[in-house]
C-alpha cells in the first residue's frame, strides 16, 4: 500500500512538472532575412589591338571603356527592378580583319549586350556585319572610314568624325597655312589609310594643288627609303601619309635622313606622342589631324579619373571609347533594359553629354557636328593648334577662351569642362560657334 502511494506521488510530481513546463512561453526563433538575389550580369564587349605595333592605342581604347564600366558598377545600376553588374569582356583583334571577325563572333556567342570597338576601320567594317546580324549595337571610338556607316546597318554607330571630314580638314589646313604647290601622298593600303589619303588628295586637287602619283606601303612596312627617294626627286612641299604611328614614325625619320625638307602631315592614327619615340627629332613640327576634339579638351572629371585609375594619361581615343561605353549604359538605363532590341531605338535617338562633348547620332549612326582638330609636334609632345568645324578654322587657344564663360551642366553625365580643359559644359559645338563670332 505504501509502495502504491509512493508511486502515485511520483507520478503526480512528474505530471505537475510537465504541466508547468508546458505552461512556459517559448521564445520565437529570430527571423533570418533571405540573402539578396545575386545581381543580373550584363556583358559589354570591347575589341581592339592589344598586341602588335599599335597595342598602345588598343589598350588606351580598352582603358576608356573599362573606366566607364567600373564607374557604373561603383554607382550601382538597376534595370527592370533588378540590380545589375556590368562585365567588360575584352578581346584582342590584333588589327587584323580575319582575327577581328573571329573575336566578333566570339562576343556574339558570349551574348554581350553591346560592343565598344573596333579600333581600325579595316577591322571594324567586316566585324560590324557580324554584330548587325546578331542585332547587337556596336559603337566605335576610332574607326573613321565612311564605309562603316554607309552600309545601312542600324546597329552601327561611331563617336568620332569620318575621313571625308578629317581628310578635307587636314588638307584645307595645309593649303591655308602651308600653301604647298606640290604634295606627295602615301598610304598603308588599309581601309583607314587609303580612305583618308583619298579624301586628302581629293581636297588638295580641288584647291588647285599638284598631287604626285600615289605611293603605297603596308601597315607592316619598315623601310620606306625606295618610296621616299622617288619622292625626293620631285621636290614636294608637303608629304601626307595615311597610316598609323607604327609605320608613320619610321617613314618620317627616314624622310629626314634622306634630306626631304617638306612638311610631313598625318591623320589621327599617327597623331600621337609615340611619333617622337619612333621618329626622334625628325618628329618636331609634324602636322596631324584628329576626327574629334583633342584629349586635352576632354572634361577634367574624365582626365582625373583616368589618371587615378591607370596611373597614366590617355593617349588618343580613350575619351571616345569612354563615351561609347557610357552611351550603351545610358541607353539601357533609359530603356530600363539590357535587351539590345529594347535599348537600340533609344540609343539611336540619344542626346548625351560625354567626356568628348555633346553626342547625338544622325540617321546613319555618325556623330552629328563632329569637330576636327589639327595638331603639331612641339617639344616632343603633340599639341592642338586649331579646331575645324563646318569649314571654319579656329585657333585652339581661341576655342578655349570662347568656351570658358559657359556654366557647367550635367556633371554626372560627364559634361562639365574644368581646369586646363575647356570649361564649357559638354557642348564644344557651342564653343566653336562662339569662336566664329
């Protein structure tokens, strides 16, 4: 009996303990926020020569595009309600049309949303057909041959002027300032070099200047002495070369070594400080043109950011490839989509204040109202001396003075000019018009 009473007491105690335990409120587990979804990856391509004689220009181009992508990622980009991270896919086309089309298809297969490039006209033109077939927008920051935008492709754009603007500009400067009676014209047999030389020759002849029969090298020629010896005997007052600095430098050096005293002039491909390295003292006094405003006239925001990131100054086309990448990004933002089919119509009609000024495209994809700049080599450095717009030549210092009173605008779009560059706000066209008055 006692054992039974003891057992009942134990059971009662256990039951009481259990009931007491059940009566306690359990603290809820803290809610764990779900991890944010990974950002949507959007690829942009860049293509240029990263090996070979003009690799320095190709890298300069890539740097411009990379800076634009890195800045956009740092600010944060959201499309269609989704966080976006941009990735720059860089390819080397070796300045070779065959390689160029191969890497163009590689970018298409990688499903890039847009492409900045190529550098050379002779590579850009065949590659553009591949991008067009895939419906992918392509913006070149340096290809100047008119054929690029005369193909009728709706996906093709450029942010520099054309050779049929640049050629007449340097030729007109020669006739106006140097006043040559006889000019020798040489080209490197590329789409760029030959096309530019054709435009120069056409303008010189129209001005009544005698042009000697055309001479040709290649984009690999290292010895021009046979051509130059032939030219020397005809005593030209000026020599124009259509080609890049890698061949233009040796040509100039060999010309001076042979005693040719003519003025040597070049297009944008040989309008670099590297001409001093390649030609030595013979580079002093050369003339050259660029299809756009000079690097010195790019806005200070871009120049400072480029120097801070890459520890060097931009060479030639970087402001234009920076603008090209930003144009693709801005069009995506306005269309709220990285889908080329959706943002392409926005890109075609865009008005954008970039590092190189105000950018709008005509129906062919060419930049409207592109300025041309004339440079000379002074003290081993390429320096701008004149801006040409609409057939009107303005001294560079006057262009800067005319630009100074304008107030900066659209800083976030890279439109302000400050410091040593023009202080006008991303509309060099207005500055040039003011300089005319």
